[in-house]
């Protein structure tokens, strides 16, 4: 691939001043994504959330061969560990990936935010390591630079993207291109499907129990339909919760284990879609240092994982004492957490390793409805205001994302 063949990012905010001045009429985000403006529900982002089941299903089909190549290369190169690297939502995805690789394949896996890998003095042993670069656009500058450095130091470099022919693809030895293209929330779940497939394939090539592998394969194939059922079931409840949360001034989202990156993603979507202050925190970290800032006008959103059930109940009781509006996302069979909170979203039963696929859905739908309750446009990320449109050009210089 030559320099002129590389597909540059679709996300640029570098325009003439008149474009920023006209942001109210044509929000710059729409211009950057090549979309017609929308002014009422359903916005583009809502349709993107609803499309995830079909795109995850497609990704499970089209990623089979690159995943097999990655697993073979891991063994042939004598790798003993995996490092996942990304920024923003892709960093959260990397954290989710480490849990899948550990639980399903027993592979030692770690995660790092790409810019921190470049800026910090932490030493990484790249030999015998598979480094997986994660970037929906395939052009996240810091992730590209990190995998380039890792490859020079002897790492086997693979990647999961949503756009082919991009800089991360050029720097990788093997790439899985997930379905849907780049631009909206599906790029998390579609690439998460690829990492889940990789975990299963690594379990196979490293000789783990064949019956367990078959069970994981079967359960993963059920995920798209469970996502459809979830989206159909939770919409009205998420709208009610979004309206309630919009009356707060902020939210805290305690979670742990494989739900911690979902909490971070929930907070990111609150900030991006609804410009609503939110913070995802490890549940014990919250109990040890976060209780003091809870208040009656700060919402508590609990992601109720099985492994942290007793801690989850403690968070709910703390919120009750302080009169913080409390919301919980729980499993279908929960009978312990739901009585302790104001509102509950129940999710269908799913293989525990794959819970993030379902927990991510209310983490997207609720922020959407927060912004609708505030009277805003969840597509625009405030680029319908000239100062924010200009600020995005500073935050995202050309060829940076």
C-alpha cells in the first residue's frame, strides 16, 4: 500500500470560517460525517444503536478468516501474551478484550491507552507479545504510532478496525475489518465480536477444552438475537431514566470486572451525546473515595455484575441514604439489587463472558434520551454552535483520528 493509497480519516473539522459561523444551520458533525442534518427523533445515532445486532451478526461472519490468521500467528511466533492498545472508546474496547481473552482462552492480556504508551516511561516487553491496535477509523494517530513502535521492537502486530486501507492496517501484519464502517456506536460491539472470536480461536489452537470451546461458539452466535431482544425491551424504560437523569447535574457509574469498561463507555456517551458530566469508576474505588460527592442532584447508575453483588448492594444503600437518584442495570433474574434503586433496566440471560454486549446497549440508549430531554441534538456533539465547531478542529487536527 503506497502513501497515496492510504484512506485518510473521514473525521475532519478543518473548514473555512464561514462553515463554523453557519453551524446552527448545518452542524459541523453532519458535514464531517457526510450526513443530512436531522432535527428530531430518531436521530442518526439512534438508528446506529438499533443497527448493532445486524452488524455484529455480519462481523461474526466476515471476521472468521482474519481471526484464524491471528491465532495461528500467535502460536507460530511463540507469543505468550497480548497487549491491546487504543484511545477513547477503543481503549475501553481493549479493556473489554482483556477479559474475554483471559476468561475464554486463558491468555495473559493487558491494556494500555495508546498515548500513555507513547508518553509514559513504563517499559513494555514487546518480544513474544501480540499487540492488537484498536481504531474504528483506522487512523487514530497515537494508536498508529504505538503499534509502529511495538513492531520495531519485535511485537506481532494485529488490529481490529472498521475501515480498510487505513494507516493502522498498513502498520499491522493481520487486520480484521469489522462491519458497518466508521462513525457511530456500532464500532465498539462489532470489533468486540472480533475479539471474542479471537479468544475462542486462541483457546482452540492452544489446546483448551473442546466442549467449552463449542459452548462459547454456540453462545456467541446467540448474541445478535439477544441484542435485538434487549433493544426492543429497554427503549421505553431507558427514555424514562434519561428524563430522570437529565434533571440531575451529573452521574457516577460504579462497576467492576468486565463491566468497568462499560461504565467508562456509558460516561463517554453521556459526555459526547448529551454533554452531561458523568464518571465511570471501579466499584470499590468509588466506595473508598466517592461517597462524599454524591448528592440529591447527582445520579448513581449501577452496573450490577454477579461477582460484585455485595458491593453493588452497598452502593445502592449508600445512594439511598444520601437520596441520590439511583438506577441499576441488572440481569433478568435479579431480586436483590432492584428493590434498592429507583429504576431498573433488566437484561436477558446471556453467557456471562458476553454480558458486555448487552450492558453496552442501555449505556448508549440512556445518554441518547438524556440529550432529548435536554432539548438537544445527540448527533451534533454541540457542533451546532460555532465555538464548539472551532474547538473540534483544535481537538481533532487533520489526519489525527
